[in-house]
């Protein structure tokens, strides 16, 4: 009997993670759509994401974003200080930010993008994760009006926290704290794994991508244009 209860609690935790903080087993097919107008005057910035649920003893499960959640990444352009919000159109897609070219390409100093954190809204509430200032990724790349620059891959890892299951405490704990500790890590993704779905499903994005990762052609079998 105790074994059955233990297994049941594990299943509850898995379902809770899947529903509230970015995971379900069914992935929605990616289908990006280009901005309606003015793309020739804008610079596109793209981020890919992978979400993992981590347990003790190195157990790890890869998740797909939950349908009922809204997820964004935040960043800044330096030295201008322009704030960025990377948004998804649907779960399972790239995160895109569009910036007026005049705000990115003009001014003194070579512009760089710094990632500052992540935010997700779900039925469990709003949860925010930030990079410590010294660890925040600073990304230098090429930028061009009318083109999209791929910035790399963020891995979001969820570590379940111990929870109390007393009925009188359950609701208050659930409302006041996230059920996971969240860690963000960044990779330039030179192999281009994070672009695979968008590369096949979004011809318009492939046509205006400024910097396809060098390793991407090894996975797609296609010759890439500069």
C-alpha cells in the first residue's frame, strides 16, 4: 500500500509540472507567420528553447510547452538599452522579437543582445526567472534590416521542490511558490538543433535568416546561402 501511494504522488507531481510550468507530451506543430508589414524596416531576433524536467539520480524528461501557458524571454540591446520581449506565436515555436532597425543599427558602439530572464503565465500563476547579472548571456552577432538573426538555444530545466500534502497547507503553498526550481542555461547552438522545426515549416523565415548555424546543413542536407 505505501508503494502505491508513493507512485501516485510521483504521478501527481508529473501532471502538475506538465500542466503548470511548460510541459505536456503532445507537441503542437510549429507554423510561424511573418509580420504583416514593414519587415524591411525591422530586425528580427530569434531564440530557440528546450524544456526539461529533472529528478534525482540524473533522471530527466524533455517536455513540450503546455497549451494553456504563455511564455516569454526578456532581454536588452546594449549599449542603447532597448528592452526586448521574445514571444511565441504558438507553443513549440521559436521565440521572436522584432526591433526597428533604426534603434538597433544606429548609434555608437557595436550592438549586443543580453538575455535577462524568462516569464511564464499559467493556471498556477505567473513565475519569473532571471539570470544573475554576471551570468547573463551577452550575444554578439550580425544584424541587418529585413533579416532575422538566430541568437541560440536556451535550456530551461525544472527541478521539483519538496511539497507538503497537508490539506490545510496545500492551497497556500501552491499559490505562493512555484512547484519547481528553475535554471536557465544558454548555448550559441552552432549545430542548429533549435532551428530544425522552423527550418522545415517556415519557408519565409528560412529565406530571410541572416546567420544559419554552420552545423545546420548536416541535419537538413541542404546547402545554405549566406
